[in-house]
C-alpha cells in the first residue's frame, strides 16, 4: 500500500512538472514573441515568431503591398522597421483580438507606440494572421497587416497575452 501511494505521488509530481499538451494550446506565443522583439528591437526574435516558410505582408492603402516570405526576408523587414525608431527606445506593441485565439485565422487590431526623431508616434493597424505548428511551437504561417484607426483598436476588448 505504501509503495502504491509513493508511486502515485511521484507520478502526480512528474505529471504536474511536465509541460504536456498545455503548450500545444499556446496560440498567443507568437504574439508575445513579437511584443518582446519590439521591446528589445531584436529582428532575430521577431523572425522566430514565424514559421520557416512564413509570410509577412504589409498592405497599406495607397502603396504597393510588400510581402516577405521566409526567415531571411522577414528578418530584413524587421531590421528595416526597427531601424526607423530612435536607437535604444523600445517599441510598445499591443494586440486586441476579434475572437478567441485558435489555430485558425486570427483577426484584430494593434497599437504601436515608438519614438521617431525624438517624437512619440502612435500608429494603429488591423491584422489577419494564421498559425502553424512549427519547431514545437505555434508560429505565424501568415501575418498580414494594414492601417486602422484608434476607434478600430478601442472597439475590441483588451487582450491578456
């Protein structure tokens, strides 16, 4: 009887410390990676939020859409973006979603706050993103962004990432 209780206790302890399927449901992970990458201005970290063959698209009205496929191209896009802000000043990136996070398409809005030329800039955008299981984590298969208004962003509930 004592051996059975000890085995059960050890099994329960082992199960509690093993990150089993809980990590498979962490659909917010790529969004948190992008937030951290923006805070630290780290293009390699931003790139790690994308699948190896992932696609990043900037579709801004009045300008040709820019599409970046694969890690090299996506990293180049982030190097360019992070190079536009004042050196050493973090970018605050906040997301709001139009529904629950699932492995299907996500839609929502974001607010980006940065310093450019000594001035604080606040920009808003809308996004559509889809995830894929890649390298043992959820990553962006596609991340498409366009412009939005502050009202678009404020109309959605705050996200707890």
